[in-house]
C-alpha cells in the first residue's frame, strides 16, 4: 500500500520532509502540498514530482488523494490543521510544537479521544535518534539505577534575528523537555530560568544563553543550557546520572582526522545534519504505522505535556522565580 501524503507548509522543514519522502521513504508519495505563499508551494510541488497544489490546509485535508497529513507550517497554525485532520479521520504527523497553547493541545486530545483511536504523532524526532534510543534502553533497563540528575545542552551555531528570547524554550529547549520526559518516564512539575551574562554576538533583543532548571514529579533535577549563538556548531549534549552510574549521549560518529599536530572530528553545523537519520526513521515509522492503521511515536499527550512545560518556562523567564507546571491528569486513552 502506498500512503499519499499532503504537506501543509512548504518552508524549510516542509521541503526537507518532501525530499525525504520522495527519495528515502518507502511506501509513500507526496500527493498534495499547500502554503500561504503559493509560489513556495508550487516550487515544492515540482520537487515532489508533480504533486497537486491546494488553496489551503482545509482543501488539502479534504482531498480524496490525501491519506495522511504532514503539518510543517508555523507553530501557531498547527492546532487548526491537526484538528482538521482528526475530524477527517486521517493520520497526522505534526512538527513540534503540537500547539502553542495548552488549551489548543487539550482540544486536539479531546478530538482524538472522541474519534476513538490515536491519529496524531508529534515530530519529536530525537526519540528516533540511535544515541537517544540507547540512552532510553539503558535507563529503562536499570543501567544507571534510580535517576537523580540530568545535564543537557542545546547549542545552535547561530539563529536569525527573528528568533526571540521565549523561543529558547518554546522552539529549541522543547526538544529537551520531551527527551527528558521520555528518557525518565516522568513528568516535569516546575521550572526556573536563569539568564547569565549574554554573548556579545547576540542580537540586542535576545537573552542568550539561558539556563533552564527543571524538577520532575519523582524529584529528578535537570539543568539545560540553551545557547543559540554559540558560533562553533550544532551541539546537543545529554547526560543522566543515577545511583549506580552515569550515561552520556554519544557524539555523532565522525571520522577522526590526524593532521597538523592535532586529532579532531567535524562538528555538525545545523540540526538537519545532526538529526538527518532520526528524521528518516521518524518519517518511515509514521508511514508504516499509517499503512497499518495505527499510530506510533510521541502522542498528542506528549505534545500537550511539552507545551505545558514550555508555557511555564516562558512565565519563569519573565518572573525569574520557580514556576509550577499546570497540567491535567493523563487520560486513560493515552495510557
Ligand atoms: P518556515 O518559516 O521555513 O516554514 C513554514 C512555512 O509554513 C512557511 O513557508 C509559511 O508560509 C507556511 N505557512 C504558515 N502558515 C501556514 C498555513 N496556515 N497554511 C499553509 N502554510 C503556512 O519554518 P520551518 O523552519 O520550516 O518550521 C516549521 C515548523 O517546523 C515549526 O513548527 C518548527 O518549530 C518546526 N521545526 C522543527 C524542527 C525539528 O528539529 N524537529 C526543525 C525546524 C523546524
Ligand atoms: C528549530 O526549530 C528546531 O527544532 C531545531 O531542532 C532546534 O535546534 C532549533 O533551535 C530550532 O529553532
């Protein structure tokens, strides 16, 4: 069976996913695309081998030649498209965030529950990265004993000046929020943000770097450094410390160069290089599960939890204090 995918949003990651589906995913084709920028959509349709261009997300979701929907538009528009796909009974992979407000995430959960089975997967692709999967296997298997602490870093080489202080949690740190919840099988209950001296290579409006401190329901403490103008590359670090050991995310395997009296390995420069294989695995898993009529991967509940923590973290950026995460109890539907 070939899954016919409609893509809403043909910007940076939308076009990457189109290329991924077209060249490296089995069992799927891109049948339709849409973007509020029609010229972009037409260009992407050509790259997808002649997909149809729809006027908007609603038309695309309703199309008979769209079996599954990929949402890669701007975050504030995600909820509308995901709700549309669920109402049409079509599987949907939504890039992070599921929605920018907890209320919209709850609306998606309610719609999915009313439909009767999971249709939504959220694009937290780190869960498909081999290094993170190894961490998950070892932590879950008791390899470090009871987890006590985690140290994480999210470093981007540079960001455009449209990037704002709250995006450090909502756009970047949200990946670690999801990864920590998943690795520890625990929920984050409070958050604090500490802003050190800022880099002189930042924009005036941007607090960069930031330390984000989390506490989980089980009492694990997590520190996350988000530094989005670190200059040297794209560098993701994660280390979990338990009662009997420590485990660290491996750096991507790169050949070692010995020359000019030095030993060195290349550092990825952008997120799409670092997580390219994880994105491939994520898309393939989504297509396979859509073909089998089931859902897999990060759920709408995970999307909700990550947004709820991000919302508290943005409050913490403003208050400077410790902010509690406000979350409903996990519905049995997502157990
Ligand atoms: P982008 O600005 O390059 O592309 C977004 C596109 O969506 C634009 O072309 C815009 O015109 C279009 N768009 C906006 N509203 C629309 C609507 N209602 N209907 C149709 N098209 C619409 O942004 P991007 O970097 O591609 O990011 C898109 C999403 O992907 C964001 O939610 C972002 O957080 C996420 N993202 C995830 C990762 C990751 O590592 N998983 C990386 C980058 C981006
Ligand atoms: C971007 O939206 C992503 O999701 C990348 O993975 C992240 O590293 C970057 O900081 C975000 O802006």
